[in-house]
């Protein structure tokens, strides 16, 4: 399996959404040009990106939609949802547990963990919640390779270390903490608090003292 | 209200989380050093960042915790939750509507909009859902300045244009679409699909053909 450039990986889900749309509209074939128009990516780039999926199109006609969909899904590992654990069943953790789209996109949360003893033994959206002291044991028993961290920021490093020590090779970090981990561990960060902080402040600056901006 | 550097804005929520923790532990005073230890940011940086909040600490003693909390919250506009509209009541939109933490962090979703006629007139987590054809009218009537977009990517630009045309000055964009908007509009992007795509693929590369990576 060859490494695909990170920017290509980031565009593929966009192409897929456009292609699903064409399929729902009844089309059987789709061209890079059509995808380009819908996604606002240049068609030369779309062609390059699609080449990584290994499907070969017919000049002037394009790609068979079903072939293209399954090639892209396979590239993104979506047709083989990976099991993962989520640690930190707070507001954000609960929202992610209820976000069923994740499993369609390759990630199935099969268990969640929290330090709160009142949550242990319960379940949410059919996902069981355990006390965090069961984490090491279950990681090893179930050979889990992916962890989602939705704890408070100051617990994130400790949780990440525990995950990695027990076989996790990839972490989806939803806390603002910058994780310090061995280089080979794959980390993707989504920092909603920081993004919201920037947004709120910029709005306040603009609304209350528009002159200091611009 | 002076402009605060974007990196400072991104760190302040982290400091707040640490300070809340100290408060819960019963402390009345907190130093930049203590915050630095908990957030893994250098104490010189913490001091610089806190200076933007306008609070003045006592040398060797630090800051009164309650004063510092309210100064940072005010900086982040958290003590004055801004009303906003959410457009696109799909999986992610629903998750955000249920994410009550948002309103504690300055953003209150007061209505949601969707093209699906079956959703119009219903509500979710006490937030009413309207047909998207009511969007312009309600934006104007309620003087809403912030919009959250959780539609499919190919609808995002159209929705953003509509929001901006009706008074919105800041957009929190959860789609992978790159929005093309007047420069003065504040846009923050959270692209979960792309982040997940990168994560899944990297895991697949590593698990199935570890030699091609490294």
C-alpha cells in the first residue's frame, strides 16, 4: 500500500461526497471535470488525486461511478471500519459517541472509558462505558490500534501514554493539549475550543470596537 | 478592545481549564508558573499571554483565581454567549446541537435550519428546527452575527453567501469546503472528515504494509 500525499487524502472525502451525489442523481459515469466543478478543486488536481486510487478512466467519458466510489472508499479505509476506543465521556465524548457517521467513515467506537465511577457499567448509543482502569487490559485483549481522546486537556498526555503503551498506533486528539509521543505514533488534532476561542474573540473585537480591527 | 494574537487566543482556553482545576482544589491564588506546569507551555509565554487579559498579579504570589478566571472568560467572550444559527441538521449538526458545552464557551445555538421538510417544525435538545427558506428572514429579525455550517460540503458556499448577505460576520465551518467570502468575514474551519481520512489511511498503511512507511 503506497503512501498517498496528505493533501490528496484530505480532498478525497470531498470528491466522494460529490460522487455520491451524482450517483443519487442517477448517473453511471463521472468525469474528473465534473468532480472539479462541484468541489472547486482544479481538474488537473482532481485527475492527479484520482490516479492514486488506482482506477483507470476512459478519455472523454470518465470513470464508472461504482468503481470509483469503492476505490476511493478503499483508499480511505472506509469499507473496513476500524474498531477504536474513546477515552473521556464528557460533553464532546458523548457527542462523538452519538455521531453515527463516524462508522460509515471507517471508525467504529466499540467502547468508551471514563474516570467517573457513575458512568462505569452504563452505555450510550449502545456503546458500553467502562472505568478507565480497565483500559490497558481491554486494549490488549481486543487488539485496538486507534484511540480517541476527549478528556480534559490536562489528562490527555497521561491517557495518550497509556494508549500507546498498550498497542495504540494512532490517536485522534480532541483536546487542546499538544501530545508528546514517539514519532511513529500517528496523531490528528481537532481543537474545537481553540477554534471557538478565536471565533468568539474576533467577533467581540469586531462588534464592540470595530475600529481597532482593520 | 485590542486585538489579541491568535496563538494567545488558542492557549487561553487551556489555561482556563487548568485554573478551574486549581479552583476546584480549593486554591485562592495561582501563579503563571503553576499554569505553565499544567499546560506544558513555557512560563514566560504564560506570563505574556496573561498580560493581554489585563489582570495584574503580585510578584511571587500570583493572581487571585477568581479575578483571573473572569478576566480570561471576558477576553474569550465566554461570559456573554453569542446567539448563533446552525445550518444543516445531519449527523454532525445534531451532535453539535447536543453539545451543551458550547454555550458555556460563548456560543448559544438558538435555531437550526435544514432543507429536509420532515425536520421543519420539530426541535432537538430544545433547539427549534426551521426550513432553510426561513433563514434570511430570521437572521435579520434576530440580528444574528454568527453561523455554524454543518451541511454537505457542496451546499456550504451557498449557505455561507446567504448568511453573509443577511448580516452574519463570523462562520464556523464544519464542512471540508473552502469558503470564498469577503475578507472581513471571520471564518474558522473544523474539518473532521479530512482529519479522519488522514488518520484512517495512515493506520491502514502502517498495519498492512509497515515497510512502505518510515
